[in-house]
């Protein structure tokens, strides 16, 4: 039997040809199940959500899309501790047949380090291809719940959202005359590495046995196995969604710490979060005593005026220390914008502006010639 037969969303079936899979039908089946999960989540039918998640994670369509994702992303040539990569149609078809929950055991992560901008190194845990496929499969069932219950102004690692959306929302919150004049910035210290396993197992709405295996798999570094007592590995497909589910509710928590008169003024109090980076926009600077509830969870949070004067050393340029900064806005925003426009442009911008001006002049010349050649009435 080949994959050209009906792609029902329930059970897997033998596969002989990877290229014979009807991908359009597979995506339609997965989207239909995900839509049902969203509906059940909104209605509060948790038992129905669990049943639909089981149906999706055991379906042929879900498994095929999970294998397709891990074999076509940027890390498709990066092996785990077993050194295997699924690079041929035959290995992909075999992996699809072996993607089962029964008898599955997660393998340790391969620990690697990547440099950070501050000179330090960020640890990454690279799962095996099979573990990545299992995570991608269960992420298909978890993502609808995360998107339904997520914070309104959360933009990092979410379906259909990006940094451009976060910038757009920030612009909408700051462009009004009545908008807040201060920005409170927070960065949660070691967010991925410090998430409690107990909290994840108690609150994440997914298969607990599978989640426990990924959290407790440990990692191998220089041939030595080490356990993981907390956190989710940076490198796992499902880790960003677990982090977002952990931080959901932070928006309401921060708003609750602010005075009631600020919460009642709408746009004068707003929060924009991208992953573990938080921007809190207020009308005035919030003293430490009023925001210490989140201060304990953040690394070097700072508050600064919306408009910064260039070369002003009194402004906090880094987040190494936590302090309250009372620095007035030095100039009107429009004056700052006008001053910035007078600075020298980069070579790339110069070339763009020159080309734009040439196009504009040629267009005006053509329009002038066409208008002059028309007979007068």
C-alpha cells in the first residue's frame, strides 16, 4: 500500500515511497484537527482537547509533516549523539514507520556551545533526529493550545508573528500624544535554563510521559553524561513553545503591580514581550518598590525615557546593573528626529536615496512631456 491512498487523520500505514505522499491532503488533515483543538480549548473542554491531541499525534498526516519539518530545516545536517541524519527518501520513509509512542525512549542531548555578543558562550542541546521528529509531532498538537491561551502582546516564537509585528505594536503604543513616556526593559535571566520541570509537568497540556522524557534526558559533553534538573534545552523544537507557555500571564502580572490609576488610562500602560524580553511602557517611571515583583525574575532591568539624547552618558546603555533612573526627556521628539536626519547617511542609504531621486526626476520629466504634448482644448 502506498501513500496515495486516503490520508485519514487517525492511524499510520505502511509506506513504500516518500515522494508519493499527498502533502496538500496531509496539511489539510492536520489543520482540521488543530482547528478542532482550538475550538475545544476556547470552550474549556479539556478532555476533548486531550483526545484530539492523541488523534493528531497518532495520525499518518501528523507524523509525515513532523518528519518533513526536521529533514528540511536549517539543522537537517546536524546530527545528535547517534550521528544519524535522514537525508534520503528511504531513511525518511523508514523514520516515518518508526515514529511511535510505544517503546520510545528519548536519547541524551549533544552539548555544543555558540558564542554570544557579550563574549560568553551559550549552551545548546542538540537532540537526535528521532527525538526532533517526536517533538515536532507533539508540537503540532500543543501549538493550537499555546496560540489560543497566549498573551495578547507576545510575539516571540509564535505562529504568524515576528519581530516586525512587535515593532509595529510598539509604534502603535508610542505614537499617540497620550502614550507613555517611559520604557521599562526587562530580560529574564537564563530563561530556558531555569524553568522548573515540576511546573512544566503540572501545567503544560500535553502527554506528560513524553514531556518527562525530553526534560530528563540529560546531555553528553565530551563523552560524559550529565543530568538536567531544570530548564528546557535550547535547540529542541518544542522548547520555545514551552517557554512561551511558562511566561504567559506575565503581562497581567506586571500590570497588576502598577498603580490602579495607571491601569485605568489605557495606552499609558502597555507591555510588549518577545520571548523573554519585556518592554513595559508607562506614563511615568515606576519606582522599584512597585515593580520588585518582576525585578526578582529579571536580569538588570532598566527604565529610561522614550527619547534618548545621543552621546548622553547619564543614560543607561547596558543592563548590567539594576537601578532607577530619573533623567528627564531632554528634547522634543520631533526635534530629535530632525536632528537625526541631518547626520551623514551610510553608503548603502546614499546609493538608495540617489537612485530614488533619479527615478523620481525621470518620472516627473516624463509626466511633464506627456502633459505638454497634449493638445490644448
